[in-house]
C-alpha cells in the first residue's frame, strides 16, 4: 500500500501517523494561567531533544474537529512555565481521565484524583503520584500551522528533576529502568507498558566501530537461517574474529559428528546453533561456531 498523505483528510492523516509513529512517551503537563487556574493534560507528541542545554518538547496540537486550541497552550503563552510528569502504569487510567476536555477553570488534578505538590522553581505544581517530575521554563512556543491538527511546539528547558527514591538502583545513583514501568501511546485506544518482561539491551558501538555487514564472510552474510538482527550482532564486533583452537563446545562436536556425511545439512545446523547462541547474547561463541563452518566449507 502506498499512501499519499496529502490526499487524506486531517482525521485520516492523524490516525495513520499515530499508529505508525509509536510508541510515544507521554508528557503529563501541569500548567497555570495568569488568574491562577491549574490545568493538567497529557500529550503524546513529546520527547527529549537536548541534554546540554536540557530541552524537552511537547506539542498541544490544534483540535482536528474544530481547529480550537487547548488550555495547556493558552496557559504556557500566559505563564511560560510547566511541570512535565512522567506517566507510569500505576497512573495510566487517571491520566486518561485528565485528558477529558473539561471547561476552562476546571481543575483536572481534582477531577482525576491527583495530588498537587508545590514546585521549587516554577508556579505550576508537581503531580505527587508521578515518580518523575520535570520543572521546566518555556523557552519558545512555535506554531506549525493555522489549521486543525497543526502542532504547537512548546520548547522547554528542564530546570530540575524530582525522582522517587523507589525507582533508583541499589546504589541510589541512577534510575533503575526495571523499576519504572513507563507507559507509551500508540494509535487509537492502544498503549504499551514497559516492564522487565519486555526489556532487552542492545550493545552500542560507541567507542569502537563495528566491522559492518559488508565485512561479514559471504557464507555468513547470505545465510538463509540468520536474521537481520542476528547478522547485526555479528557485524557489531570491532574486528573480524579468528578461529580459537581452545574453543570447545559439546553441541558443536555433536553437530559435526552427526552431520559430517552431509555438509549442506551440517552447514544449516551450525547456523541454527549460532542463531540460538546469538539470541542468548553469546556473540563470541556464535562467531566460533560460524568460523568452524567457514573452515569446514
């Protein structure tokens, strides 16, 4: 399917894009107007864009159905300050309730059952139930267009963070990713929850360069067994490995003994075993299995 985005109406365009560009973190934005009325509303057009200076950006878009603007946008234009609370699974239903379009002047903290706590450097309050609150100064509000669905980029400098001690690591020096169950927005009514059951790590070649896919031996690069992710793991080593005479492995020995009369089937079994090792994060062991296959070939 090829979609001409410009030919879609605004509702269709928004629906397709929100399903495709996901998951998106949620900015739970606490703001205040010049009369002192509080507002609390979630926005999934949100992310971190700089650490020095520390800048986050969220976008209260113009409503698609009638092209009106949201109270959050009006508030930050009157009082250029905001507290952005990070949403986790324990507060997602209350957060959703706060997204209701209550009339101006209605306090969403009260409607959604959240506790407002005074901030230290800005006028809008923190959300006590959130495990992370970012106090921010609004640097700029950049409109992206005059029509319904157009974003308004609220560019914010983070002044300080409030972090619940319960989500820190054992040393108390950093957030333990396994303890903070982030919630992210997808399309329609869909959300996703981040917890330890769906976390995984990907080694980054920050210091030394990976050899790259093009440097993989052809028999490995064209493997019908190994996936793109698995080839990426192999290509992320910093230099092409060589066979290690000291490497011993019982399964490797069994594969060689059992399939020695059928080189093609032995090749497939060795690649299957290497795939299993790669899925377990054993990249060097997988390389040794594949290098044996290279030598055997």
